[in-house]
C-alpha cells in the first residue's frame, strides 16, 4: 500500500491542524453537529467530567451502508443495536465519548432514550439513527444531561465540519485523525478515534467513513471487508480488544458511480492513513513499528507479525532504543511453536531497517551494527508524554522472510513506555 503520507512533517499543533483543515469538508449529503457539556457520573458523583455528544445526519435515508463490529463476546450496547440495524435503512449517527455504555443495568434503555429524543428533535424516525459510544466501560450514560443537550445539538446541525467532528469523538487520543481522497466526481472521507485497547478483529476503535459517490450496498460491504482486513485488522497498540470496535461506511450517492477497483483504492488510501495514525497516536506511543512477514501462508504471516508487535519484551526494547532483535525471534518462535507450525531457522532471514541481523540460523551482530541500529531507533522516536500532534511519520521497519510458503502480511504496532502505564493507571482515578 502506498504510504502517501510518509513525508509529512509538522512542527506545531497549529501546523498539524492546518493539514487537517484540508479535509474538514464533509461529503455532499452529510451534515454534523457537536456539543460539549459537563456531568457527574453516578458511579463517582464527586467528579465532574466532560462529554462530547455528536450528531451526523444524512439528507435522506439510505440502505447504502456497511459496518464491521468487534468480535468480542462482550460487546457494548451500541454494537448490539448496530448489528441489529444491518440490512435496514439509516439516516445518521448519534455518537458520544467518555462513556462506552457497556455492561450496565440501563444501557439499552438509555441509548434508545437518547436516540428517541434526538430523532424527535431533528425530525427523523429514531429507528434510522445508529448509536455509537466510546469511553469508560461499566459506567451508565448520563442520560438526563444528554437529553438536555439535544436541543442545542439539533439546532447546530450543519455547523460542525469534519475536523470538529473528529475532535468530538476523541477520548485519550492526543489529536484528531481524519482525511479525504477524491474519487471520480466525489470523495471518500473518514475519521477515527482510538489510542488504547487497540487489537482489532473485524474492525477497530470507532471509524466513520462517508462517500458521496454512488456505490451499491453489496459492493460497499465487500470492499469494506477487504480494506478493513488489510488495514485496521493489521494494527495493535496494546493487544487488548475493545468492546465497542465499529467501522461504518456510508454512501449518500450524490455523485456518479466509479469502478469498484477505483473506489477500493480510494477507500484503502483513507483507511491506511487512519490505521497508522491510530497507532502513532496510541497511548504512550514513542515508536511506530512496521513488521513485514513473508513466507508460510497469509494467516500465519499475520500471526507472526502480531506476535512480534505485541511482545512486551520487544516493545519495551524499542521504547528504550535498544535493537534487541533476539526478542523478534523469541516472539515469532513462541507463537509458531504454540501452533505447531514448522520453522527451520536456516531458512529464516530478519532485517531491522536495511540491516540483515539474522541469516542461516545465526545472528549477524557486531558493535558497529548495534550502534547504527540504536541511532536508527532514536531517529524514529517521538516524546510520548504531552504529544498533541505527530511531528513526523517515521517507522521502525522489521522484516522477516522465510523460505517456505508465499504468504505476506504487514502489521503495525507500537512500543511500550512508562507513559502508557501512567495513562491507564490513572484512566478513571
């Protein structure tokens, strides 16, 4: 996949937001609004938190939409509702951050109550609105406060651009993630939120994708599955899957058709960018790691790649700019061994950057190479604390090639820093 963003460099938050503003315009037929308000959770009434409530409205109902949801056996209420709506027309989304609406006594009741209030206020059948939530698991939605804010939310429909919307869905995200790609007479536009609990299967985090070119529902569904599998299904920050993972793709069909291959390419350009930015924006991330695996079959290659990027020992070594490539083979070998997959060390080669570090069953390391690789890791790092924009798009490149099989996978992951521990230790306290 072409990393069209690879050379992007930003020196300030303002410069990065200037880049985001290039993609602030939503596709034709899509309007949005956001409101922010304070509330005291019933579980911690001594605390005052902020919530963003967003509304995305389509000019008319459509069956041209597709979705992928978490494969978790413990999904949130919005995921269950969204799944039940598949195959039926929709006309918008009601999105909140801060509270995930998972595993509570009144989760479905409150989600439907908010949806009902929004539908009545905006003049849309509430059954056409898809709820979506992200945030703390196990806490109730502040349903009264949410309903109180609906009037202002509806009054502002059309006032929020894509950048405002991408900001409003953030939780521990350090910065908004959005982009758009022209396709035919229209565009494919997307935004994503996600910084922790990133180990998707079938989807990831919250991702909203809109296009104004005409695409049939079956094509949307097929293309979304293919692209999600190559992008969002190939990333990991911490190996923990969310209860709320959702990816939505909607066509308003305001513009002419394009060939399926052209649409697929445009969608993959958007999703590829968003997927990498989720990792780069990961909680406490100091390095983004790209692991390419060739050999075995595709599924095994992906498993090896994820085993490497999810290895705590490898992740902490990268965080410390220590090119401990032995941990690459330790992680890959352990994963293969647990599954009874054949590995002949003499047939495996491993690179970090452009440096061959393992071949014919032995490591190829010396002081000069160790120093070069350590310098390489320092050059690809960012300071994980206090980041509010991505200063660069550099990657730590690791490649494994095995003589048997023609499989291939590319997996993105992150290091593991003290900042990640701080963020998640203090998440609710």
